[in-house]
């Protein structure tokens, strides 16, 4: 009774069917070797033993032997054939220009409602900076006016007027303008420049009628002989 040969695995035959067929010479040699092995060493074989011709391989059908030979041939050809050279495929792609990228960015910002980054200072930071600047200006103005007041106390109205004039040139938007103008009237009176003192006093009253330094101006004008 012949042995049952298990079917070949489709996972093995699938790639073999897709592979390129082996040359005729390679298939012929593989088939000859397989038939020689199955037939017991060639056409003559070993037929004098009187017993059965070998084991299960000798009773293998000729069709199965041919399939096995083809499989072996394809495997040998795949192992000996050189690997195909890799192919490099180039795809042309347009490189976006800087102008196109800028336009695209602007379009996205407009579509999403996003605003471009700006260097605007937050209100809190701006208020702090303004307060700091105001404090620095106030200190600088106070230094000049204190020097003018000290000069008046020492009886030197010329030096006092010089400090007041420097204050006027230095600060275009002074914080202590009323105090400076009132002191200026005093310095002109002490310098015996009465007409100038009266003119400045009149301008002061028109400019700042409710000033806290109005009494200082009036006292200086009243002291004119």
C-alpha cells in the first residue's frame, strides 16, 4: 500500500508561482537529479534486490516528482541569480517661494482671525513706566528749584534766575511750572528789575488764577518800593 503524501503548503507555492521561471537547462538538470534519486541511481537502478524498489520515494507518482523538481529548480535559480539593482525614482515637486509662503500665512491668519504678534506694551507695564518717568522728572525739577531758592536765601538773585532759566529750557512740560514762575517774580524783584517782575506777575495771574502760589506773587509785587 502506497504512503499518503501531504499536500504542499500554499504559502510556499504562492511566492514560487510569482517568481520568474528557471531556465530550461536548470530545470532539466534538476529533474534528472531528482529522477535519478527516485529511481535508485539512474535508469538501471538497483533492481536485483528482489524486494520493493526503495521506500516511499520510489513509489512517488511521476507528476509529484516533476512538481518537486520544478520547486527545487526554482529555488536553486532564485538562490544563484543575482539580485536586481535598486531603482531610484525622482519625482519633480515645485518648491514654494517666500512670497507664496507669506501669502499663505496671511491667508491663514485672516481665516482664523488671529492677529500678528506686536510689540505693544501691556497697559499695566506702560502705567508703571509712566509713573517711574514722572517721578524721575519731578526729582530733577526739584533739584533746580531748590538751588534757585537757596540762591534767593543767600541774596544772589542772579544765580537764582540762572537756575530758573535752566529749568525752563530743560523741561518742556514741567510739573512744577507754577512754583518756578512764582519764584521767578521774587528773583526779579530782588534784582531790582521791577518792570519785568510786574509783567511776569500779570502773566502768572492770567495763566493760573487759582494757583496756591498766588499769594507769593502778590507779596513780591507789594514789596516793590
